[in-house]
C-alpha cells in the first residue's frame, strides 16, 4: 500500500500535483477539509462534534480528525493507498497518524515536500487569488502571514519524517509536468 504525505507551503502546487498522482497511482485522496465537510453533511457523531466546535469558532481537535481519517481508511479497504493532503500539520498530528496507521498494519511510505521560495509562492498565490477570487490569496500581507505560520508550525513535520528517512524534497519550480515527473521518480522507488 502506498501512503503519501504531499507537503509544502501554500501555493507550492500540492493540489495540482495530488490530482495527477491520484490518477496515475489510483490513490484515495484524503483531504481533512473534505473529510470534515463530508462527516458534517452525513451527520455522523464525529461530524456533529466537529460542527459544534466550528460553530463556536474553535479548532477541531486532533483526535476528532484522526477519528475521521480512521473512518475513511476503513471505508476504503481495497485502496491501493492514500494521499494525505493538509494533514499532518503538526508533529503531534504526524505521531497520531503513525499510531493510527500502525494499528491498521500500515505506514506512511514517504513525504514528498515541494520546495518553492517565498517570492514565487507569493506570486503564485496572488495569481490564484485573481483567478479564483479567494480573498486569502489576493492580499500580499495575508499571504506572508500564512507563509510565516507554515514555516513556524507546519515545516517541523518535515523533520519528523526526515528522522524516519521518509522525506523527499522536490524542486517545486518548473512546469507542472517536470515537477510531476520528479515526484513520480521518487514514488516509483517505493
């Protein structure tokens, strides 16, 4: 089973590349945002708990998100693997994910981290903001705050997987196909 964490700062190209990886390797896309919305729409116990917290302006605790991930894993027993998108965002979440996968006789195969410098990220996000109308992508000040937040809170997750010898850094600058080919060369070694 191929279980990948696709990693990188906002604007690195994770969404674009994950869609191509899902198609090529027949992976199940595991986006925590999509999971939350789905569980809420289905009215599951975890979904109702998450909705109550979100309605109160609170973050959904890791154990609730891990529970949702567990449900998704269980509901796809024939999956060739999963691509984790937007999770884990902290070392505590990475540890919880490892524990969950171990309990299911699985593990993370590798983390693919897209490396893109901050100037390029800002340029990409501003362009995406123009095209998509997303307010958080249209304001350079907000973009810089998001990148700082990523560097301080999320980037340490890469070190966690590096210690397990599962981190592969990929140059995230170039054509979509060039970057995809670099990612596939890494995955094909798994």
